[in-house]
């Protein structure tokens, strides 16, 4: 931005810069389209990429050469055709991998993820109450994993955190459930592992995972809600993940819905998450069952699966509050889809209909958005952390640009997630 305004002060230079920028953006967009087509159609021939993208064969060839040089893709295996030249097929390079961590209060899950979103290794790490002692534990596990995969190339590190990260300083600015003080997580891991590190909010990571590895083709307005210890939301608006000033957009969990309610970890009283998170379900269960031994959320969900009436009543009350809170989201953003991920999805057949009814009954106008479940919380956060590490090459869903492939544009629909 600074560069553009400086150039614009010279007569004519602004237009030249804009033309240069737009040709660079076009090249990046074409590259994203080709990489996305290789990811979704692999193994695929160059001629098919040209046909599917609507790009000239020469353009496709030069992008493919670049991607091969950068090792994002590999070439191999020939198609058996009766006559003529046998084209070689292109696939993503699955020896290129990322180290990722899904950080939660008290523990982290550390993993190795490849370009196709496959988890090659996974390990639980117990965390301490502060980042000074916790981050070295994550780093140590990552170092061990790197040593155990000598034939893979480690491209970067992605970390999913239950908090908001300032997009400029890359530091945690708010993490009420994690309660970590200010600490340079990114810098510490980069210095130790000598790899680029990207941090992301857990809800945004899950949404990115759905965009890259899920089934979100054609959806341009969606909200993902994670229901775990707290409530996190991520917003896809007109095809872009919304960050907001300081990376703080999407904190619906901390909008008070009853000022007379219990105190929240953020300091306010009666926030949505105080009534609709997994912690709320545990509180309701304790209230319905005075004197009973404390249970974990996994125990509570197991009890609901076994038909325990008090457990079902507690999670049903949580589900009602979830549905009521979704009104905030539909009224503010009018998404096509609301994606739910979190603890209560394991008994979705019981609690999904309660949430759906509350949502339906609270619409201001028009039909309610579709409710859908993501892949499980852990997988979507790990893949999302990997996508976070990868997307620094492209910034596809967060930089403000969006593309449609030639084919999909003609169908009048989709935005294609890019791989790099
Ligand atoms: Zn709050």
C-alpha cells in the first residue's frame, strides 16, 4: 500500500504500478487455479489442466514448470493412449510436509501433515500454564518428528491457537481460555526450528481447512462455530476470511446475551459462551445432579450416547443456547452455511435438531442457513494449521482477492480454494 501511494505521487506512475500489480495478481491467480486443479484432479495431464481452467496450453506449461521447480508438484506416470504422445501426469508432491500444532488449554496435539492433508504423525503434549515452559515442549516434539521423517522436506510450521493473533505483530492479543501472557511464540519456534512459522486462530484454521480440504466449493458466505471450552467463530464473507482490526473479528462468543448471567473468562458477565460452550454443558449437568462427581465433557457426551436423562437435559439446554446465539450470527452476516465443530457433534442426531429448531424460529426473514458439521475438531485444526503455513505463499483467502475458475465461472458459482 505504501509503495503504491508513493508511486502515485508521480504523474502516470500510479497507472503503470497498477498495471504491473494486476499482471502479477493475474499470474498468481492462474497459478492458484492450476495448483487447485492438480490437487483436486490428481494425477492429471497438462492438456486436461488447460481444458478445465480455460487457460492457454502455453500458460499452463509455464505455470507447471514453475510449480515443478518449486517442488509443489511432481511429474510421473504416463497415460496409456492408443496413438500419439503419451502425456505424463502431475500430482502434488507428497514428500513436502508441514509441522503443525493444535494448542488447547493444558495440552497440544503436534503432527506432521502433507500437502494432501494427510496426518503422517501425531502426538499429545502436556502443556504448562505459561508459554515460556509450554512452547519448548511443542518445539521438542516437533524436532523429534522431523528426525523421524528424514525423507520428507519440511516446508514450514503452522500453529492453531484458541485466541486472536494480531496480523501485524503476529502475537496473541486475546486468549481468555488459554490465559497465556504476552510471548513471542512465532519468534521462539522460528529460532529453534529454523523454519517459517505462521499462527492462526483455531476457528479460522478450521474454516481454512474446510476451504482447502473440505467440500466448500461454491460457498462464499459462511460462518464456522467451534464449540469446545469456549466458543470461537470464523467468518467467510464474499469468499474472504474476515480478520478485522487487530485480527479480532468474529468474537460472537463474548457478546453478552444475559447481563445477569455468570462471569465469563473475558471479565464480562453472561457472554454467549457462558451458556453455550462445553463448559456450560458441564455446569448444567452439575446443577441437575447436585453432589455427583465431576465429569469431563467426553464423559458427558458418552452419558448422552448411553441415554442418561440428566446428561441429555444438560446438553439439550446447551444446544438451545447455541441455537439462540446463532441468531446474532444470522442477523449480522446472513451466511449461506453455518458449520459446527466441537464436542457435542458426537451426538448430533440428538442435539442437531434442537439447534436447527432454535435457528429456524429466530430468523428475521427468509430461510435459515444450512447447518453442517465439519470433519472432527482435531483433524480440521491440524489441517487448518497446515493450510495456514502453506497459504503464506498465496494469501488466497485472506488477502482480499478471490478467483473463480473459467469452468466454474461459467456455471455461475464457485470460488476455488488454492493450495499454495
Ligand atoms: Zn466473555
